[in-house]
C-alpha cells in the first residue's frame, strides 16, 4: 500500500516491484480533484510475464520428476555404505539409511543376483510396522507408497548387480515403529523380508 503526493504541472512515473517480483509501472499527473481514491491492482497488470528474483529473472521451475531424477542420479553414483543387508540363496538386497531432502525420503537399494537364474521382481515394499512388546499387543503393517522410482528394474539378470532409488513421502518412526522391507519374486519363492 502506498500514498502518493504530486506537484502541479509535473508529470512523473511510478515503478513498483512487489515482494513476489512482479513489476508495475504508471504515469502520474497532478489533478485538482480525483474521481477514485483507491486502486486495487490485479497481478494480470504486471509488466513482466515472469517474476523477478533479487539476482534477475526467476529460474523456470524444474518439473518434479526431473528434480527427483537429478538427486537420484547422484545417489546411485555416490552411495558407498549400505546398512541393511539380507541374503536368500544367491540373491542379496542392500539398503541405505533414509536420506531426507525437502519433503521426501530417498532410499538407495541394491539387488545382486549371484544365481544362474534371472530374478524377476514382483514387488518391493517399504512398510511402517507398529509393534508393541506387550503380550497380545497389536501388530500393524502400513505400506509407504512411493512417489517415484529411479532405475528400478523389473528383472535382475544372472550375475548382475543393479542399484536404484525409491523416493517416498517424508515419514518419521515413533517409539514403537520399525521399518520392514519386502522384496518378492514374481513366480518364485526367493523373497527377501527384513
């Protein structure tokens, strides 16, 4: 909101840059009487089609999937430590600790198939488990639905190792909660659960 005072016989201009970076421009001239005292300006009256930032034109927003893929690519290349490992026969599943970024949780998985038979993936689930240590206490498993999968294979060939990332909505674990990972083989029994 602004209050302006003009001088007779002198024209001027007014340039306004709002907090969101929109730019407005008006020519001002003195009048003895005004027909309208208040002016409400629509964002459609902005002279710049794209809002400005402090350093210039705002960058174009990155589409969500592209933003996921950029970080996932770095995680696939740079992850060295895996903390949760499960083996069934010649199939090994490894998983990192959760990596929190913005409102998402990134988890890097690695599947190694050291067998002579291809491993076809039916489903990979991350579950939040509520389990109380009391006798006859409730036990509840709730799947955490992924937001995005990066390079998740449908099959791991014999002798191959594949690393991929799954992005989940941000979650935290309460006092009686744990995580459970379930990797199930399609048309087979080499299932990994831990």
